C-alpha cells in the first residue's frame, strides 16, 4: 500500500445558500480544492462525489459526471456518485484513498454536496428517513432525531448522563463557531437556552439538533511521495476505517454505534496510533448526544464517561482532546452528503496551522462521519508531515 | 382486569432454528433462505423510548406519537408504537403488552 496525502481542500460556506444550486455548490468546492492543490485539472483520474438525497429533494442525479463536465476534467476521468446516508462524503474520500494506496490512480478528487434549504422541514425529514430500513422499521414513523433520542434515553439510564451534560455539547460547539465564517450559526447559546428550547423528540430539543443546511466540500489526493511537488503542507492519511452497524435501531448494542467502533479500530490499527495521540477531532455531532456517543465509540473516553468529559471541559478548544473546533454539525450545519469532507476540510486547516480556532501545534487529527441509524461510519486519521 | 395480549409474528430459520422479526430473507447465522412462521407472546419491556414531535410528511397528522424499542421473549426486539393513556409515562424497564398491529406496525400499552 502506498502512503496517500491530501494536497488541496475546498469548500463553500455551510448554511442557507439561497440561489445556489447543487451543481454550483459542488463545482465551487471541487474547483477550490483543485486550485488549492495547484494541480493541472487534466491530471485528475477519478472523481468520487458524496450525495445522499439530491435525487429526492432537488431531482438531480448522475451528479458526479455532471460536476466533472463543469470542472473541465478530462474525458477519461472515472466519475462515481457515492451514497451512504450522512456518511456519503466520508466514503467518497475513502474510495479515493484506497485507489491511490493500491496504485490504481495517482490523482483523485473527492467531494460531497447537499442542497436542503429549498425543501420544507417535513420534506427533509421524509427524505432523510429514506435511510431507514423500510422493511423492518421505516413504517413505524421513526426518524433520525428519534433514533438519537432512543440512544440518549438509554445512555442516561445506563450511565447517569444528565440532560445538562448533553446540552453542554451544544453550548461548546456554538461557542467554537463564533470564529468560523463557514458556519451557519455564529451566535453563542446558553445552557438555559438549550434546555428551554422546543422539544423535537424527547429528550432532544431544538438546540440539540443540527440545522438543515446547504453546502459542499472537497479534497484532492495523491501519493505522499509526490505531494511536496504541489504543497509545502501535505496532510498524510495515516489511517482509514469503514465500519458496519445495524440497519434497525432495535438491534443496537447499548447506546453506541457499532459501525464507529469498528471503523475507529481499523483506522487506529492502520495508523499505529491510539486515541490519546489525537490532537484535534471533528466528529459527527448531528445531535448533541451523538458527539458524546462518538467520543466513546472512538475511544477518546471510557464507555459512559463522554457526558462527564464535556462537563469537565476536556473537549473544548484548550482541552485534553479538542472536539469540533469548527462548531461541528450543530453550528456549521449538516448538508448531509457534504459533511464528511467538511470535517476533513476543518482538520486539514488545523493541521496546516491555518484554522480560525487554532489548536496549539497539532500533529494528528481525526475526522469521523456517521450515516443512518449508526449503520455506516468512516474514521480518517491524518498527520501533518 | 384481564386484557387480551396480541401475539407477534416472527420467522424461524428452517436451517438453524434462529428466530427473526418479520420480514427476513436470508438467515444471517446460517445463510438459509427458508423460514417458517412462528408466533411469540406479545409481552415485553421498554428498552428505550421517545416521543416524536417533528415527523416526516407522511406521519405529520399523527404527532406527537410515542415509539419504543421493546424487548421481547427469545432475545428479540422490536421498534413499536406505545399507546399512552392520559397521565401515563414511558420508562425504561416498564412492562408492556401488545394490543394490535396496523400499518405503522405493532402497538403496545403499559402493563
């Protein structure tokens, strides 16, 4: 296996991008990644583009080749749309990583995009629910917020996690977003405001939930041995994991997402590092409780201790393991097909020492992207070289 | 007061005897594609629960509605609706009984 590095990243802002089509957002993020890499776009051999509900919400399919045409990529480029619910972009990145690691390609563009704000909340909830197992559970009216509410109640029951600890995730991430121009919400919130916000699916309230957003993000990958021809600050992918969980919420093994446990184990084994070696992480906080569960599934904290870690400030920008210094999905927004690469964008900026919320001199960063009812997860470990 | 408890339809693998919630197409334990119908008693307890207040379009006319993962006999579980009466509250560990099935699946009430 060859070592692979990220040589360029690009993104749009996340939020309500009125008047921007799915094509425009994807093309801009991808183009910015190509320009950031300083690579001749005709060198790119493959495009993997993550997207989840573009077909349902905006009626655009065959997205990857459409974007490749707009970008002016060569006619021999292999274009593939990748779907794995909210984990689509994490998987797109991993496809590129594997094909360069294996020697098939030298230059791959990985992107992700979603356009959500043009549809109503109910239409979005319905489209997102397409990621449920229709045969066994979808017909019950379970939603993704509902799934994480089931997890939250069980986590509180098994470990004594408090509703205040869960709410503190929102307070922390909203504070982190103050400096991030890419975030949808750039206004602080308080514990009282989170706890008094409208109930969405008990016990989760409005401020426990990430906002519907538009956005796109992308990265250019190449073999590490030639990465310095393009950038002074290549970011090496030292670990990549992709795990499988359960297609029904009723199969959950405790308040945990098995897919993340396996993806993290795979990525850490490959990287030869441990969770305590990670200096900065972007993890999938689609809901406040999800960040707590992710932090345990990855191994940053012992099972059941994730809530207390938030309360003790261990996950703040100056904490033991800074989590979601970008403001996370809770503040940036969650354009579902783009999120995984949005996280990678933030980590690359941190490892290059260019982030608005810069952690002191980080060497190793981690991005963790989750899809559906904890059904699919990717973990990417990156290192400054 | 005695109430009638609805049985729950499950499927038993003809290859290895493992029980599955219905529908199942492939036995994840032995690979068999052959199953026979079985019923289990519709008595269980709440593993975890929530009340949905923002729903997909198709369910909007039903909000708020109560959902729980119910632990059933034979280590089976199910995502089901809970028919809560005035003043009742869902709690983890609370015994529940199956009362009916319709197009949103099985309904349970607190016992």
